[in-house]
């Protein structure tokens, strides 16, 4: 395993995992994916400047480790998100990474799923799978199910699915 | 006297739609009001402090990737603990806005806020989800420019001995057009403010800029094209499928 030292070449079908289980879990998760992104929550949040669309496409204005996160996510044909539940949404660390990756789309708009969305820089992709761990209520489950569906449309995935499990260890095993 | 805390959750320093909507809603509220901005972790303490003698809180926020912006989530967690520890039973209202035309796209965000209230022992009182919110920014800037133009034209008309009513009439028509486009947003914001004043449940309501979606999309495309050209020039890979650089540091990849 290497951490960001290699020029990533696009495989025929690229499977990517985003997780908030801690960096030490990345190695284990690599058995089930081509690339693994650990969302550790140590990055600045999106500033809403849209410069990843307008000024320097597909690159964030902030030159930290998430500077090109949209390019990494854009290459994923199959994207698995492993996240702790927080109020029926993603954990702050995972959400931070997704917010900083809107460069996977372009600034121009179109209709997708009967609603307005941005056109996709990397085209339609295969599958979004979300694995949620942690204590969760029925209402939060419904919200996460809706959010997975909305994210799939937004990010251009043809299929989507969601699974719930009790704890982080079980979530890592489900990837 | 009841106190309402209004929190602008936009990460933008200025000219945010959320900030504008917060002020619009705020002017209609009775009682004591406190306007605060949640941008950085340093802002959290002041907001929590303001909540200690408040009865209501209004979150005004943009929709980021179908939900609450990531910098707001740690604050919500902190607020949950703070409210539980201090036995605060606030009423929570939300005004959400998104760049797409459909206000309904704010639904997951609204549900997250409702779930947050359930976890924190707070009273969820609903709110408004606004589509095409970014256009409010364009409209208010346009109105300011048109108002300045009206004043200039009135001055010129006065100097030339012509009627100064014509520039006023022209501005009045523009104002009506803007109000018409925003009539849903105005109506639902007023309705929400009335509920906040009474402390009652407003339910969830969704509205939008009153334009057909295909025209809104056309405007949005023109807007971003102009901004792209102004910020960096023509065609710098607007649609290119960029690959990450070798030094991209966030990922772990398999050895070949």
C-alpha cells in the first residue's frame, strides 16, 4: 500500500471506498477496493466559492490534501461510503470530503431524475453503496435512505444501495 | 420578552443568500433578536452563549451535497450536548436554500434538522426550503444598480427640465418584476416569521424563484459562463476529466 505516492491510473472498473474508520483501517479496506480514501476530518470545510468549477476546474481553491479530491471520487465507477450516523446524515468528516468534491460536476446544469442538477464531469457511473454504522433511529434510517438516493442522482450513479450495521468494525467488514 | 437567535450558517464571509434571508426574516420578528454567523469553530461559543436566554433559534443555511454543510455538523453535536446539559428546550426553525430551482431538494436537509431536534430534546417547528436562492443575490444586486440608475436619470431629467417621473416608473416596473419572481419566497418567509412570532409549528414548506426551470437553467449557465471567463478566461478544461496528480495525498492505492 502507498499513500498518495503513485500516479493513479484508471482501471477498467475502479472501486473506491471513502471511510471515517481511521487511517489504520485503510490497508484492510484495500482488499475490497482499488483505492481507499480516509476521511479524518482534519481538513478545512468547503467555502462555497465555486472556484473548483469556474477558476481552476476540478481543483479546490484550498491547497490541502483535499485539493484534488473530486478527481479521485470522479474516477470511481463503484463508490462505497462508510460513515457513522449523525442525525440521519453522514459524519462531519465524510460530509467534509463530499462538500469539497463538487468538482466531479461542471458548473453547467441539466435535468437528471426529473430535477435540475449539474452536468457530470466524469459521466455516469455504476453504483453508490452507503454503509452506515452507529446507533440510529427509524427516522434517521429513512433520512439516510433518501439521502443515498438523492446523492446517487446528484453524483450520477445508475444504482444505489444502503446497509446499516451496529458498529465500525462490522461496517469495515461489509465493504 | 422572548428572544430569537438567528444563525447564518453560510461559510461565505459576505454576500451570502443565507445572510440576506436571515436579515429578511429577522426584520419581521418581534422581541429580542440576535444575529450570528457560524463560519468557523471560533463562532460556536458565542452562539451557544446566546442560546442560554433564548426561546427560539432560526438556522439559515445553504444546501451542500443534499444536506447540511459539513462545518455546521460539529456545531450541532456541540449544541446537542449543550442543550441537554443546560436543559434548554428551544424551538427550532430552518430556512434552507439551494442553487437548484426545486425547493423540494432541501428535504433531506430538513429531515436531518428534524432528527437533530429529536436527539437534542428540542422542538422541531419546521421551516422553508427555497429553490433558486442564488437568484436572490442577483436580484438584490440588480435592484441596487437599477436604483442608482434611477437616481442618475432623475438628476439628468431635472437638469434638462424633463419629467423625473419616467425614471421612477421604469424602476417601479423592475421592482415589480423582481417581487413577482420572488413572491413565493416572500410569502413563505412572511408566513414563517408569523409562526416564529407565535411560537407555533410552521411545518415544512417548499418554494422557489417563479421561473420555468428551463429558463432558470439557461440563466444559471450564462451566469457561470460569465464568472468562469472573468475568473480565469476561456476554456481551461471546463469539461475535462482531470486525473489526480501523483502527489495527491488523500488516498491509499494497491501496489501494482
